[in-house]
């Protein structure tokens, strides 16, 4: 026995035999059949993509088609959300008119449902059913009408859903945005906070007619793409615009602050925000809600390192805000700050700087001097100056931001920790390790307390402290911090995030410093791969990865491989950072040291000299990187037997390293040994050589005693 199209299961209950001897088949769009004692109905899902392609090929009598035609078939099936009825109607048209799939797809984009409805489905020549009543448009029409009569709120919810992404529509859009979705929904949902099941009551008639599909155990639902198409086609352009604006404002109400704890919600809402961005462009919406949603979605994409996707969101948000707000408004400052941050992340420092400066000027003009947003702008501009190697300017701004935050925020606030961390990073870049260490430790303590031990910002603090320990030669304390930071970052950010690449680079650099080359190489390579994929091949961080891998190859004696990477890193840095940046000096110094290792001395001296000049100018005369340049240039002069030039450079390198790193640091000991070897070679200063050797012995004895105590 077959009960076909039984959309009201209660009507067929009396027709069920009491003692059935066979099979009963019930087809229905309803979802529940408890009254028939059917607890687990079989749901007929959409066709699979491959099945859909084969269906359209067979329905149209096509066999071997060109690649472009095949791609059009795949796109058509996707447009119809793999609904057999829609594909049957399209297939009927294409077969009758002998048109191409590409042309049909283009016309469908232009005409939509009107094109689809030109040909009803064909089920056989003997059918007496009026198939004009069984097209996609008419399939759900009766159900729509019944819902509209039974529940205006449910009908409005359905129309709102037609202007969202079709999958995973979260309840938050409906509950948080109820006031924006019209009087029927706002009235029905007025008690949603104390009675959350109200939304289930509204969804119930839609579920019963299979107009939506609930996701069991989740507060979200799906709607078929073709249901959305039919719903939009039922209303005129004015109502479509009205619902588009309502939905835009509702999604804006639901989109949360882009904090780590909200990332999951942001991820669920992002597809709906993207649909809203299309509606904003289509209807030219220029209101505060549109700008706020665009900026929020852009911020989420930025923290997930989806920079190319984030850019148009930020640009459009800024354009809207500049049209609807006064030039000196906080909303415009927010957009400037967001776009500048994106440029900073992408290594586009020249584009970032004027935006950060303008945002700071606006905030200083309209806010109190100690406002947290002023501190935020100061901090951001300072971070940019640090990236540009403008350390003096950066330090002034970082200190001012820290003073504001220390005065107005609680001692355990994450923003206060961020200022401590950023100032410490600057001190570390300047070689002021003793100044950096207490700031890093304080920031780490605050972040663990306020954010938790699985937060990516906590991992960043661990990574930074580990890096400081490595610079100080404290490898044993650095390694567990690096490993824990990498573990947290991979879990919280995803395995292909630039933050993970940074962790990999740093752990690899530690292994290289320890001589564990086999451990370092796969980490360097993975970091480079992530960086090129997420940041682009011309980003300064990619140059850092190239430089680091090249230094490993140099240590392994793979000079040809190293040279290619060093040159590429230098090219990127000169282009993106400018010729006076300290990282350019690092690249010049490294390339010169490689040439020296290869016995190529002709080009070394100008490279070393230029590196030293840049380092002294940008970092100051007592920075560890300056000591490195001096030591390397001295080594070059020694090889060239220009001993009079080499000696003072060695001595100055030792003095700087001792002052900035301490006498137990491996780098200082290396410079001391280099100078000792130099003195042995020239054989003219036996007393000075004896002093050097005595000092090395004393330091080694001290280290052995401390090791024995531990």
C-alpha cells in the first residue's frame, strides 16, 4: 500500500490496516510520524555531485563534452543544490532547444526561476498528471501558503532565511536580531531570553513541511537553495530590498566581538556575513550596520590569516563610514585602524603608516588623552615603527601606550599585558635583554590568568620568552616553551596559520643553534611553506624563513642552495622594508659570510661594510647585531691578512657582546675565541692572548661548577 504526498500524516492514520501483511510506503515532506509509530523515517537526500552530472548528461543525451561544458554542468548542479526536480526541468529545456550547458548557465544567472519554469518535468507520455503543477515553483507553493496562514512569524522567518546562506543558519541571527526582522518575529520572540524554546515553536511548521531541515543537537538549520530561489521570486523588488536590509541588520546584531572565545560563532556567521556583503553591494546599503558587519567580518578573516578575503571587507566598510560619518569620527578611526593592521600583517608598511597616523590623530582629537582607544592606536603605530626598524619612535609610543593602560586598566587586563609584551619585543630587538625579560614574564603571567593556557596570545607570550632565553644562550629553558607554544598555536590557530610558521621558525632556530640540523630542517621548510601560502611570496616574514633555511644550508655546507635563498631573502627585504632596515643588514651580512665560506672574497668587503653601516644607524652602536657585523668584517680582514684593520673590530665586537649579552652567552664566547685565534695567528700579543685564554678558562670553570650544583 502506498500513501503518496502525505504531508499531513494525521489524515492517513485511520487508513492504516490493523494487522498489515506486507509493506506500507508513505511519501511526505513532513518530518515526524509518531502517530503512525514511525520513529526513524528514511530521508531522501539530495543527489551527490557526481550523480547530478551523470543525470544531466543522460537527460540531455550528451556523452563526450568539452571541459568548459563539463564545468558548466557541475556549476548548474551546484546552483540547483543537486535537486533532481530542478535538474529535470533544466535538462528538459536543454534537450528540447539543443542549447549548450554554458549558455543555459549564463541565462539562468540572468533570468533565474523564470528560465527554469519554462519547461516542466517529463515523467512519461502516459501520465495523466498535470505536470504544470509539479514544477520547482509550484512544489512548495501550497506549503508556503499554509505556513503564511498558520504562523506569520514562521512565514517571516522563512523569508528572512531566503536571504542568508542556505547551510547552518544559527539561531543567534533570529534571536539576537529579532527586533530587526519585522513585527511578527519581534513580537513572537520578545521572551526569547527566558524561554529559548519559543524559536522551536516558530520553526516547527517549517520543519513539518520540509521547508527547512534541522541539524539534530545543534541550534541551527538549513534551507534548500531552490526553496530560497522560489521564495525570493514570490516577492517584488521592494520586498526583496526590505528583507535584505532586515537580514543585514539581524546578522550584524548576531556577529560578536572578534575575540578568541567567539571565533567559533564568527566562523558560523561568516558565510551569512558574506551573503550580506553581496546584498550591500547589490542594493547600495550605506548604513552603520552594514559598515560594522563588514568591518567585523574583515577582522575575523584577518585574525585567521585570510588576508586576501579580508581586504575588500575593510575597504567597503571604510568607504561607507566615510560617507555617513563626519571625517573626525571614532567609526572612521576604527576602519582606518583595521585596514592599517591588515597592511601591517601583509608587510605593506608604506600603506599602513598613513592610516595608523590618521586614526591616531582622530582619536587624539576627539577622545580624552588617556582613553583606551588612544592607547590602542599608539600601540599599533609603535608596532609598525618596530617592524620598520624605527626603534626610537617605536619606544616613545609603546611607553606612552603602556602608561595609559597601566593607569586606566586593571593589572590583569590582557591589553596591559599586550603593551608589556610589545615593549619587551622592542627591547629584545634592541638587544636590551635584561630590560625585556621582566616584561615578558609579567605579560605571560597576566595572559595565563586572564586568557587561559590554551589561548593563542598566551602561546605568543611563551614563544617570545623562549626567544629571549635563546638569545641569552639559555637553551634548556627555551625549548619546552617553544614546544608548548607550537602545540597551543596549532590547536587554536590551525596548522597553516602564520603564527604557527613563526613558532616553527623559532624552534628550528633553537635546534640549529644546538647543532641539531636534522631536527631543524623540516621545521624551517614547513614554516616557509606556510608563509608563502598564507602571506604571499614577497612578505618580509617569508624572507625571514628563506634567510633561516639558507643559514642552515650554509652550516651544512650546501652553499649553492644557501646562496639562492639568501639572494631571494635580500631582494624581498630591500623591496618591502627599504634599503636602510636592519633586516636588510642581516641579509647582506649573511650573504657576505657565505661568500667568505666559499672563498669568494671580491664582493665581501662592500657587503660587510654596508651591513655594518645600516646596523649602526638603525640599531645603535651597542647592539648585538652590530657586534656580529664587526666580528664578521674582522674575520674577513684576517683572511685578507689586513691584521691592523681586524684587531680593533674584534675587540669592539667583544665589548658590545659582553655589554649586551653577558660573558656567559655563547655568542660572546664565540667572539672571544675568534679573537684568541686571531692573536695566535699574528703571534705579536702573547700577553693579551694569555688574558683571553685565562678568561675563557674562568668562564668554563664557572659553568662547570654551576652545572655540578644543578
